[in-house]
């Protein structure tokens, strides 16, 4: 029951981590959308400003104004593309790091739980010579310590039972020998 509760708590912990990550991802996406909207507004304002300047210079410098406009637009397109690439790369790295951390945390728990399962199978087969070497202070460590204590108690209980059975079999042998001698003693007494 404790193992099931522990498993559900691990699952709950994993789901809460995923929910927190999802919430953080949603918050980041909202901030990214807001930043992109502000950036679009800035670009729009800048395009309007550029367009106004182009109109005023068009009369005097029609050919040179066309070249400047093309150069500015090309620069903005490169800036937009680079910004999007950097943001997407950053998010991918964050997600990858989160998955790696979750993998190591869950594999650590799974390894320790497998050790506990193996230990309990060993005890159920009657081998009380092993013990768990988990020195944590969390629930898994408490469970391991409790199982080690149970193993020692069972070992002592079985030693006591074996000793009591040995004493009983010795007493039974003595009683049996004594009961076999009884008829002879009774005959000897009867003859006297």
C-alpha cells in the first residue's frame, strides 16, 4: 500500500512538474507574443516613418530613396529572422534540459524502487542475509530502513523458533526414552 501511495505521489510530483513547466511555457509564450506585438508595432511605426521620409526625399532623390528603402527592409527582415531563431533555440534548449533533469530524477527513483522490490523478493524466498543500502532521508530511505528492521526482526524470530523447536525435540526425545523405561521400572518395582 505504501509502495502504491509512493508511486502515486511520484506520479503526482511528475505531473505537477509537467504542469509547472507547461505553465511556465505558456507564460513565456504569452511574453513572446507580447514582445512580438510590440516589435511589430515598432516595425510598423518605423515603416511609417521610413515611408514619410521616402515621400519627402522622392522628389529630389527618387533613385537613391528606392535603394535606401530596400536596404532598410532587408535589415529588418534579417533582424526578425535572427530574433525568432534565437528565441526558438533558447526554448528548445530549456525543454531539453527539463527533460534531461526529469529523466535523471525519475530513473533514480525507479532504480531505488527496483532495489526495494528485489530485496523484498529475497526476503520472501527466505534469505534474510541481505540488507538495503539506501541512506536517504526521504520516504524511500525511511521505507528501506523499515524493511531492514523487518528483515532483522524476522531473522531473530526464526532463530528463536529454531531454538525452541530444538529444545522441544530434545525434550520429546527425553520423554520418549523415559516412557520406554517406565514399563521396566514398573516391573522392577512390582517384583520387589
